[in-house]
């Protein structure tokens, strides 16, 4: 008969770091599931969701301050930029170079026309080049930015 201590030792021996790494390398679906669970745990715990930073949106004579944690993504639409939150979409004049200087590090350019908040990503499909956002929307990513996207979401 095996004691609890022997079972624990056997389990520790079986699940060494290198074995887990091999398992994750061989199973992209498992990696994606773990990534989703980690993201959900971060959202539920409120970890890093809002660092207090704000993003100014100037429209005409009015300037609105939005919490960066509320922004899902930015989309270039000609000379204007559309900013998407869960509740609204705002348009303003700017360019992506200026935006990236203003935004925290967790924003990522994934396409010529898109910048995403990596903290609002539900999943990434490398087969379809699509980033699924928490609000149900999806954002494409291009071959140009594929390595940058993979660096963020590849374990």
C-alpha cells in the first residue's frame, strides 16, 4: 500500500518543469486553455486591470479622459482613429506613432490599422490571424506583426 507522502513524491517526480514544458509544446489547445484561464483569473482578481492611467481624447474643443484599462482597441480609419471601449466608440485625429508613445506597455500594434489592449484579449487564433476580445469583437493581426503577437501570447 502506498502512503500519501509517497504519492506526493511520485506526483512531483512525474510533473517536473521539463515534462510540463514538453506537454505544452505538444498541445497548442492546452496552451490556449491555460492562457484563457490565467486571463480569467487576472480579471476576477482585478490584477493589473486598472493602473490608474488615463488616455485623453480630444474631439473638437472638448477633451475627455478615459481610463486606459477600459479601452479594448484602436482602429485607424483614414486620418481618424476610432477608440473602442465596452460602452462606446469615439473618433479623433491622431496617428499610431503618437498613440504608442502615450499608451502603456500592455498595448500592442498587431496590424497596420489596429492597436489592441492585451489585457482585454480572450484568445488568439494563429490559424485565422484573429484576436478575440473580451467584449466579443475580433481584431485581425497581419503577417508583419505576427511575431510580436506570438511573443505576447506564446508560452
